[in-house]
C-alpha cells in the first residue's frame, strides 16, 4: 500500500502533472474575459440605494427640509454631524465627511427626510476644507445629484421613514378627556 | 597620376574587400543590437500583457492603442529618474556592476545565428556576427561573467537586501550552470560540434528534425535551468520581492537600473535562442513538416523567431502560474535532481551514439 503511494508520488513528481494542471488553468484564464473596469472611461454600475456623498433635501418650494432637530447628529456613530440653531433657524449644519462611515443612520433617523446620501462618490480633493461639507454645499448637492423627481423617488424608495404621517395609529387606545 | 603607381591593384582589391567586410560586420552589429533592444522593449510589454490576461486583468492599456507605447513611456521615465548612489556604497564598483552585467549578456547576441546564410553580390553573408567554433562554450562563459555583475552590485550597494540577493544569485547561477552545461552535452554529442550553426545543421539532417525529441530529458533540464539562470519565477531567489525588496538591484535607480533590466531581458533572449538553436532546430523545420506544400518558401528567420517567441511565452506562462520555490528547494532541485539526471542523460546518449556508429561502421 505504502509502496503504491510512493510510486504514484514519484510519477507525479517526474511528469510535472500538477504544474501542467496549473498551467492549463492559467492558459484557460488567459482567454477569458478580463474583469478590469477601466475607471474614467468605464464605470461600475451604481446599485440603487447607493450610499455616497451627503446632501440636504429641499422641498417643492426649494427650501431646506431640515429643521435642525439634531437626531442625525445624535445617532451618528462617528459623531461627524454638527448642528446648531439660532433664532428658530438652522444656523449651522456641517458634516465632517472624512470621519463619516456611510452607515446611513442619519438618513434613517431623520423624521423629515431632510438628509440623504447621494450616488456621487467622486469628490476626492487635495484640501481638507473642500471636503468639509457646510450647509450651502450640502444643499447644492441635492440640486446636483438628486435633480427633479429623482430625489423624492430615491428617498421614498430606500430611506422612507417607517411612517409617513406621524399621528397615532387608529387601533391605539388614546386619552380623549375625562368622561362626564 | 595613376593610382596603380602607388598601390598595386591586388592590394587595392584586398583593401576594398576588407572594407566591405568590415562594413558588413558593423551593419550586422547595428541590426542585431537594434532588433535585440526592440525585442527587449516589447518583451516587457508582452510579459505584462500576457500575465495580466492570465490573472484576468488587462495589463497596460493607456499609452497608445492597448498600451503599445508603454515600453517607451517606461524608458523615458527611467531616463529622467534621479540617479541615486547610496552614501556608503563602493562608488567605482557600484558604477561598474550594471555595465558588466549588461555587457556580458549583450555580447552573447554576437554568436547567435539567426537564419540560413545568403549571398549578395559575391559576398556570402551568414546571419551571425561571429561564427566561432566554440559558440556554446562562449555563451556559458559569458553567463558566468554576468554573475560577477550581479554579485558585485549586491556587494557594492552596502545594503543587506542587495547583498543577500547577490549571494543567492551567485549560488543559484553557479549550480544551475552545471546542470545546463551537462544538459547540453547530449546535444554536443549528437551534433558533434560546439558551433551553433553546425548544431542547427546537424538537426536538420537528423531523423527527428530537432534534438528536443531524442534529447527530451536534456530539453526539460535545459528549460528548468534556463529559467533559473535568468533569475525568473519560480527561481527568482535573487530578486524575491517578498523577502529582499528587489534583490541585488535594490539600491539602483534610473538608468543604472535600466541597464540591469536590459541585461536580464537580453539574457532571456539568449536563453530562448539557445533553446531554439540547440533543441528546437533553429531556423530549420523538420523534414516531416516540409512535406506541407509551399511551407519551404517561409524564410528561416520566421521559424527562428516563432520558436523564440514560443519559448518567451513559456517563460511568461511559468511566471504567471508557479509560486516561488524556497531557497533550499532550489538548491536541492539543482544539485540532487537535475545534475544526476543530466549525467545519466549524457551516459545514455553517449552509449547510443557509440552503438550507432559501431553498427554503421560494420
């Protein structure tokens, strides 16, 4: 038994069977289609719901939907959203994109559908300041990457809040005042 | 004034003949060097292309159509790179090393015959620069000198990685040179000559048409040793990227690196040509293929280049397929397997040769 194994081993070694098998594989692969995507000319297909650069959504009238409630900043795991309110207005809405991990929690948390992740992924820059997103830049991103109906549809399809109207469900028992 | 008064017509004739012969040799050198360097450039291109496709990539695609101008872009880049010399390097030796290495491999181009000899206006031109009788030995000797280039480079760099690469290269090339020389002894016995042109001629007249068939053992040993001699995967110990950065030329940059690169690829061309000449029949085709009509009108150089390219493709193919051997395995294969098998091959070849000649004598 042992002898037959060694004989087989010897034959294997001296006929280079395994090497030839490997070479047959590489030759086969040589005539297969390359998987390379030649980036600037060809682009990877972006799947729907892609989480790319951030944008602040606008309503039909062209005003920012954001009310500055701060839920997104609260849930953000990397704490990269900075919001402050002044005089009943959203004074500051900044996202430090270099810290963002693109988890999408902010979009999920927002009750007004005001923040969204667009399909844009090409925004590398040589300066840190250019990547630090301020409010006006985030708003212009909405016009740039979510123009017209696209924004609404995209948002509704993938990032819709669990409920559209935030009232009480009809089956819920509610206090309707004291019985006379 | 008559020119015959100054110099006799015979002498003038001899001078003219000498001049023309000199011109022919210079022309040959220029042509061989130009074509050799062009082959080096495109050998790198096709290496990247072939290995790329074998790894399901594309290889160079950007410079020119399908990256065809990539070798020139690379060459330009190497020209304009800074020429660094390590502070504690042995300067003179550091400068000489790449020149030794490249010259040693380039000189080999002069003894490689490429095709049938032809005649132009009474001048018989053989397509080889130096048709010497010890062509085979000359190539071995030059390969031996090339090791000095590598070893000196490793030593002069004053860097541990370069030094290790140099030592490994010296050990490896010396061990595999023995196996390669012994594998070619079978060819020498069969051809009865060391002249490369004669070896090809002997193959054309032989029964099999090429020595690769009766000398299959020698051919396999030669192929393995050739891969090891040119320091290519799976025997690229001297430049093992994962262990030694880049091996013996770690400290070289710019044009000096280019010289090493050039030398390495010319050594590849030499090895492919050697395999073609000694085993695959050079520019001739076996008689059983000559039966095909019209095939005899194909010029010999085409067959020669096709065989060389096939061998080159084999180099690339092997590189894309096999991982690197461990260092002790490389030495083990060389000393414990290849050399004994090559010796046995010599013995059998010699015996068969003696038996055949005795039978023919009787």
